[in-house]
C-alpha cells in the first residue's frame, strides 16, 4: 500500500473487556491500525474472536476501555455521522417500503421530502433496486434486503462504511453476486469500506489489505497487502491461491 495514501481512520491500542460472571473476559486487546482513504480493508478472523466488538467500537456503539480512535486526525468519542454501518441482521422496518427504509436517516435528520427522495433514489438505482421502491421487506429476497441496507447506509453520506459479515446469511450463489455488487458500488463511489468476514476466499477476493485477527481476545496477527493481485481478481490464479493458502496456514479458519 502506498505510504503517501491519506490515513482516514486510526486505531491506537484499542481494548475492550467484559465482566462475565465473576471474571473479566478480554475481547479486544491492543489493536492498532491505520485505514486509508478509499481503501477496501477486510478484517478477517474466526467466529467470536472480537471482530464485531471492534466494529462496534469504531461505529461508536461501544466505548473502548482503553486506546483511542481518530477520524481525519481528530479523536472521536461515540458515534459519528461520517461512519455508517451495514449489519448482518439488517433490521429493516417491515412497515416501510424500500424507499421508506432507504430515506429514513435523512427523514430523521429533517431533510426535505424532495431532497431525501432524490438522494434515496440515487442509491436505490445504484444498488440495482430501481422498480422496487414501493416493495416491502417481506417481498424481497435476502440479497435484495442486503442491497436496501447498503443503499440506506450510503444515503447518509458516510466517509467510511462498516460492513459486519453482511453476506454471512446468504446462500453461496447470492453471496458471490453480492461480492461483485459491493465491488462495483465501491469502485463507483470510492468510499472507504471496512468489511468483516470469517471467509478467507471472500477476504482475498475483495480486499486491498487484509487484517488477520487472532482468536479471542482479538489482536492483529498479520496484515496482508493484496495490491499485487490487481483487479478484477481471478480466484484460480496462482497468486490468488498462494495468498489464500498462506492465510489458511496462519489461522484456524477453513478455506
């Protein structure tokens, strides 16, 4: 990764622990990381290693017990409108249409109906849901619901988009299609994405860099720069398979 790239997000020795019964359980331990502007960074680690806890702290949903988080060089405390999040469980409002879900954040912010409709329509079109504006969540497939979640997050105009295992509940075919879609949207919008997964192949296919975390408590085990793979990626190329195997040998995750 080019050292001259702008650092948009910095984690400095972030820690998190919880009281479980009569003991203290460490979830995240001294995680330091720099994230570059417009980067597609993948955080890879086994289940229950602390990936979601780390994302929640970046999103401001949890306060770290130690360490600091910087956005554009300034320390941040709590949630920040410049950081958006797409969850695995999307929590779409079933009583609102696609348009109603996507424009909700702007509605809460007091944006005029005309302006928020135009902005929401832009991102509904971007994620490939044009024509489904009046549909309700129960009428959509799993992949379409994920597109609504992505459009909703982009509509709020974040600098950084956090995606916590967004495709984990999708079938394999839909998951592959959504990987292609998120890359297409990222290449068009060029916003910074932090993408969490426990799938090695997905990580190598999507990432500019991969941050490999240890088992709980989460620590940075290794960082892989995938610039040499170029884009679009060929999952059967020797370089792709070599990096995939190298990561597999360095973790408990299965290929």
